[in-house]
């Protein structure tokens, strides 16, 4: 079945460091790929998305490129801030009709001043 | 900005008791989802509604969980009886029909603790 695997956390970085959170997926066909972020005490918020191979999603300085050849969608940011501390979830959706999302286990990011 | 409303935010109950969660999606969103997020894991879909109809409840433990969306607007998720393993965050999300790339809007969630 479809699945998403993320790197283990927590990831601890100093402010202004470069961030990479790895995400790989298993799915048939051409799923859409997403990154959601969950700040403490809040629900999930869409961070960025990509719908086809080689698409790059970007938002708030975060980027991720849909790589079909490596079935990956790694999240990157050039310079993290303390306010980026949160849990990040990679997700896929195979059906544009149902909208059902399959999530990875989440990666906690802690950014220290 | 429109939000998905959920209540209660926090619920503590004893095992074998009944518990219910309520969700009011964004106005006009025909598709509604209930997800369960166990601590340290990603959310998993429990049930999906299209208007008032269930379109996917394959992962809903039907012996103790039930969900309804009688008028195709707000929805209730019920657990009876609650078990210790039901402790989790219950997330509601909605999506407008025809929205591109499956963008779901999530509520803040209802955190359940079963003692």
C-alpha cells in the first residue's frame, strides 16, 4: 500500500542553520505530495505542495522538489528561525477525487537561539 | 480567514465511558474528514464524508466508533466505550469540492485522554 517515510527526529538546529528533512514515498502512479506543519497546540497547516514530477513547492522560505526517480520530497530551508520550531509532516494523495492524505510519522524541529 | 471549528479541545474520560467530538467545517466544504493522531505518529484517516454520505470508513473501528453528518454540514464522532488505546488527538478537516491538489484545512483538534 501507499506509505510515506520521514527521517527520525528530533532535529535540533541553531538559528540561521540550513535545514533538510528527508521524505520518501511509496505509491503507484503519480501522487500529489505535501508538507504540513503543526505548531504546538495547533492543527495542521499546509506548508507547500507539488502535484507532478520536478515541480518545486515553496512557501515562507521552505522548498521541496518532487523527485520521481528517487521517490522523494525533501524539505529544505536555507536559514531557520526559532519560530520554525514545530512538527513537520510529509504526506501524499493519490486521488484528486477523494482528497485522502497519507501522512508520514512527523519530524520534530527544534531551533535554538 | 475561515476555520474548521472543533470541540471540545480537551477531554479526559475514564475507560468504558462514552465520548463525542464535534466538527463544523468551513462553509461550503462538501468533503469532511476525521483523522486520529496518536502521540508521535502521523494522522490516520478514520472516516471521510462527501456531503452526508460516508465514502471511506475502512479504518474506523466500527465496534466502538461511529460518525455522522446528518445534514451534510457539521459532524459528530463518537466513541463508546472508550479504551485506553483511544488516547489521541482527533483532527477534523474539510475540503471544497473540486479544490485542486487536495488541499485540506484542518481544525485545531480534540485531544482525548482515557484513564
